[in-house]
């Protein structure tokens, strides 16, 4: 097949579909990956054809958006801002570039919130599959939308209905205004049902991490998609730090940014020192870290998670779907500092599974609160033991093979 894969979102959204692209290439398919220029080298590295979506990424603007998102307590207000800034504002150019990239292709694979590329596939008459990393917002009466408890199908039905009404007036309207502006047909209940391919939506998450649910037939769990890192040669300073003491706390907030990187770094260092621990802090998009070196804190740029996480005693992270899976795969417990979107959901799941304390919201982050959560992990051996069991279960999954087989079976059924 000639397959177009469209990469929307931050690194945690992009790398899994690059892993899928690499596996599709190994199966003999032609793969064109549409993405921002910043991902060109990684796409070329996996062997796919790169097609640039000419939308500029402005880190300062991203920080400003994060500064506006993090303080919001209403998840809908947070999501509306993400949709406005991350999708609709640049949607016209994204749509046009995807439209050009898709000419002559047999299949399109895109993110479930990437409405512009979905509309380009529809306009081109090309079958399309969506990918989602979190099942929490897929409407299903086996659970209530986060953060409501599961009190049975009747209660869940009522809560979903209320959620649908709120989403319709606050977020669905934004999507449908954009869809109509490019000549498309408005969708019903965009956020809960309409943004997923009606044919096949791949849930690239481990069913081990998610609460059991009987989803509609178009939603299929595959397991996690991990992009294997090329051979990593760690700097001698990092190796020396690891060898100089017990396993440290690994701290990474990934692509979660904001303009207050220095303030956040000070909080993280104070928390670690309150409990007399060592830590490795990854800079990430939030530019965390300090140029001053010390015997208990090591600050670094990106280090592949599959190499770094197993070196630690626990991971303090933002609760993104990919980082959550990587921490579990490393078989060590977590402390989640959720910033936005689906991150509180993953924080709660890790807590429910016994591999993390109750998650902390970024807007409530203090050194004292973070120190207490890390200390709880270190004083609770059962969390480490359960993380080992959980990691072994996830390690046994082969999400990429499952996904590729579903993609190929879908295309055969379309013929």
C-alpha cells in the first residue's frame, strides 16, 4: 500500500506513529510521513519519505499557551484552548498541505484529534484510520468520563449525556466551524464519537493499564507502540553520576513547557533535597535544569527513556501516555505531576494499579507536596514490586505487530 501517516502533536504523539511507520515499511508498504520540519531527521532515520507540513513551530508561543493552560481548573476550558491553539488556528494550512500529500495514496493514518488531516482524507476519497493514545474520552457506558466514579451504567449514561452537552457548546462548535469553513460536513458529537474513524480507531495503549470496557467495534486496543532508539552511548559524566551512588530519581516533563522553567527546576531540586535523594533532571521543552553541577543533581538534555528509566528508583513525570508506558515498561514506580489533557487520567490509573501515589496537578506543585509523594514511593516496597509485575505484562505485548495486522486487514476489507 501507499500509506500517508500524518503526525500531529508533540513528541509523545509523534514517536509512536513513527514506530508504526517503521514497522509498515518492514512489511513492504510505501510510507509518506507528513510532519513539521522539526521531525524530519527522525522520519528519515526510520526510512520513511518526509513530507513537510509548512506550519512553523514557535517554542515561545507554545510556552505562552502552556502558561495559559496550566492554571485552568475546568478541563473543558483547558481543552478548548488546546483545540484553538493546537488545531483550529493553523487548520487551513494543515488541511491544504495534507490534501497535497495524500494524492495517489491508498490509506491515511492520523491522530484522532487531527480533524484537518481527516477532512483532507475525506475530501480525497481515501480510507482513513485514526490513532488515539487514551481511551478515557471514548464514550462507553462501562465507565463515566474522568474524573467521575463508575457507579453503574445508568449513572454513567447520565454523566456522558451531560458531558456531551457541554462539549457540544464549547468544543464541538470550534471543530465544526472549521470543518464547514473548508467545505466539509459538520459532525455529531465530535469529541466523544465524531473524531474517530468510523471504520477503525487504533487505541495505542496497553489494555493492562486501562480499565476494562466494551467499546464500539471500530475501537481496537493494540498495545503500546514503542519507537526503538538507536544504540545510545551515554556521556561519561552521566555514567559517573550513576555509578557514584544509589539509583536516582528520574525527572522528566517531556514536551510540557511553560515560561517558568527556572522556577520549576528550583521546586524539583528542593523537593529532592528535602528527602536527601539524588536525581537526574531532563530539560525537555520546558528547559528544566541548571548549569551548575552538584553531587546529587545531574541535569541533561534528552536521554532515551528506554535506556534512562531503568537506571532510576522511580520516575517523576507529567503522565503523558507515552512516558507513562515507558515508566511501566522500565518496571519502576511513578510520581505523576499532571499538566493537562489526559494526564490526570493516567495518573489515576497508575495510582489505582498500585505503582504510584495520588497524582499532583502542576498548578499545585510545591517542593513539599512532591517530596511527600516521592518519599511515599520509596517507603512502599509494594509499589516497586507491583511495577515489576506490571512491566512484565506490558513487555509481553507486541502492539506494533497487532496494529500492522489490523491496518492490513482493514485495507483488505475495504477492497
